[in-house]
């Protein structure tokens, strides 16, 4: 099931469940609702408001904090997948100091590269704007005005 061009206002009416039968994705201001399991006509549509990888207590804490309710779906009542979720969580140890340092170094270098690329792009944009003006002025045979001199200084500075 796919509902193209569904208003985000209608999506706001979809109730939460930790066993959702749809997922909602957004493209700009358009919401798409896709079924993730077989549904029958008239069946209530549920989506998850939160990350389902957390155990029941964590999910309900997030729901209380953000939406002011606790979930009473089948998954929350039985807590049938909590042990598995906790087991997976324990397997993934948190990053050590070396990994954190490496990530920070990567982030800093990436930011520097983006800033450098931005400066080059801005410089290139100025050249694109000034270059044609200089060409026209030089081809006209007229004496350069003060403005044209300023443009040429700007153009050749970069």
C-alpha cells in the first residue's frame, strides 16, 4: 500500500504502535505511507513514533517524554523481544578513546575541507561574474572607468 501525496496533517492522525503496520517517509512536504505487512480493508493503521530497537521500558520512557502517553500494544504488554534487544545491545560495546579521537579528527578535517571548498566556490563565482564584464570592457575600446578598474582588481585578485 502506498499513498502518494498524503498530507502531513492526515499522517498526524495515525496512531502509534510498537508493532506498526505502516512506515511513513517524507519527501519535502509530501508524506508517503507504506504498508510493512498485509492489511485488510478497514484495519486500523499504526506507525511507530520512536525507534523500535529499544527495550519496552526505554520506548515507553521516550513516548512519555515526547508524546505524554505509554504504549499498550501487544509488544509492550508481552515484552517478548526485550531479551533479544538487550542481548544485541550488549554485543555492541561503546567506542573507546582511540575511536572517539579518530572520529573527532575526521570531523575536524571534513569541516576544514568543506570550508575550503566553500571559499573556492565563492571565489569561482566571483570570477564567473567579473570575467565577462572585463572581456566586454576590453573589447569595447573605451577607456576604463573607475568601476571597471575595481572590477579588474577584484577579478585578478582571485
